[in-house]
């Protein structure tokens, strides 16, 4: 392990420096919540079983190493403890006694069965913030249902409005609802930390996958209650904001144009050579255009279909009409704006070398977050964390390892 990666040296400098987080969560939502806190300086200690977090087997692998794990486990120290054993749970309780935040995403009630429920932990650590991520929340008739993100998308209603109207609901090719929930969970943890500064007391953050997804249904909720409208799939359109869709180009590609507001539509009509649309009752106002979406899209599509993509981008850019081609990952890696904003950074893995990943979001001017290291191996930091941070002796650690209560991974330095 390099000096910069050692547990005593590698501490974040962001706004969450000084906060210790114990991450018991697995797969995506819990680890993403922990990654957000780690990016902004929290000391996140991830607890894994010896077989490793399930996310290590998701996505692509190179040289036997998880590319997904290199990013979502970045900036964390990783220990391996057997939570199925009482001695392992006692060890984790000891860690939680000295933590500010604990993140978990087990089935509701599992922590209580293990003697790690909030009341138990708060009895010895009253300032503790427990972030609980689950599919359907900590209570209610569905609380014990399995709650993967895509299942909760279906339950939330957001899946019903995703995709084209002439085919079954589509899904985004990432664990979108897990990410949304992880973001809400990190937001909740930060708000609870602010409250603790005022009151000295911790609390529970209950982040449910279906509720996080349902919150994104915001415009459709009052529309049903007030008007009886059931939201449906609209393809690339944004209902009620027209034109705002994907349009064909002469060279067989597509461009997304957003010109629903009156000022932008006026500029679009001008470059289309169709100022007459501004006096037509079907197109003169945003409300009229929303009521005549098919006609508007046909007109815009006929115009974009007469020009090549590059020419359209130049024309629309010159008059400040928001528009873009649909970028793929190769486009992103080649794009000068991504480069200028340093949006793709690399962290060094001992086997893979530099691994590309998204930079920290959002950007803070005075206390920015940073990517300090790529995701560590399962159990890589077990011994150092237990001895340096929690006062275990070498003989205690050796005995726990021999008893398979903990796992210490052999680590090969990159240097």
C-alpha cells in the first residue's frame, strides 16, 4: 500500500472531513450513498462479507477485477467481517459506537435480529445517524417484500411512463432507482448531521427505493388527483412542453431539440424560416403547441430531416436553441467540454493501472470533493482499521482471522 493510501494518511479534505461512516450496505444504493459521503471527505469504512459485495460481480471485469467496484468503492477503506456470527456482530457494534453515520440496506428488521437496531446502537452512541435503505420502507404492509431498484421502479409508476407508447415499458440501462435512493439517503444523512450539530442527537433516515422513484413523478400526481389523468409513455417527448423531442437528420442521425418556451420557440421558428407559425392558432403559444404535439413535431422533424447533424448543431447553437446529438461513451471521452471540466478522472488500481471514472459531483468552490483512490479489495484494510482505529491488538486480529470472523486480503502494491 502506498503512503498516500495508508489509513492514517488518506483522509478526505472536503466538508465531511472528521465524520466516520460505517457502510453495511451492499449492491448499489447503499454503496453509492457511502461513495457520495466519501467523495466529500467522510472516512467511510465499508464492511463486506468475505465473498465480497454483489456489485463486484455486476458489470464488466478485467483481469479478474470489477471495473464497477473500482468506482463505487472508491475513497473507502474496506474491511471484511462475518456478520452471520455473533462475534462478528459484536465487532461491528464496537465500530458503530465510534461512528457518526451507519448505512445499511438489509431487509427491515434484520439489524434488530442481529442486535444492531437503532435503539441498541443509540443507547451507547446517542448522536448516531442510522441511514436505512430498503425497497418499501421500514414499515407498512410491503416492508418485507424484496426490493430491488427495478422492482420498485415498477411499483412507483415511473416505469409506466418510460419508453415508447407502442411497446412495453423500458428501463434505463443502469440501476437508476438505486442511484436516486442513494442520493436521497446521502442528502438525508447530511441533513441529520446538521441537525445533530444543533441538538446533539442522532436519528434514523428511512430511504425507500419506491418512494425515491415516486418523488420523480411530481407533475403527474396532482394531474391525476385534479383531472383524472393517468400518465402514459410518450417516447422522447416531454408532455406539455413542445417541441421537446428527438428529431431525424438528413444523414440518418438524430438530434434532440428543446424549444417549448415562447422565447426559444421564436428563435427556432426564425431559423426554420417559419415565422408564420407564431401567428397560427395551433402554434402561437406554449399551451397551443402542447395541445398539438403531433403537428409541431412533424413540422420540426421535416426541417431537421433536410439538414445534416453537424449543420443543425451549428445553426441551432448560433441562435441559442438548446439541442444536442445523442452522445455515446466514445463521444463523451472525445468531447472537449468533458475534458475542460475534468469530468472524467482516473484512479490507480494495482492491477489495472489508471481506471477512468466520473469526477465528484457537485463542484464546491471552497471545499470540493475529490477522488483519492480506486476501490480497494475485499478485506484489504481489515487489519489496519481494526488496529489503528479501534484499538485491536495484533494477537486479537490474528485470532479473529484464524476463527474466520474477519478476513484479511493479501494485497499486492502497485509500486
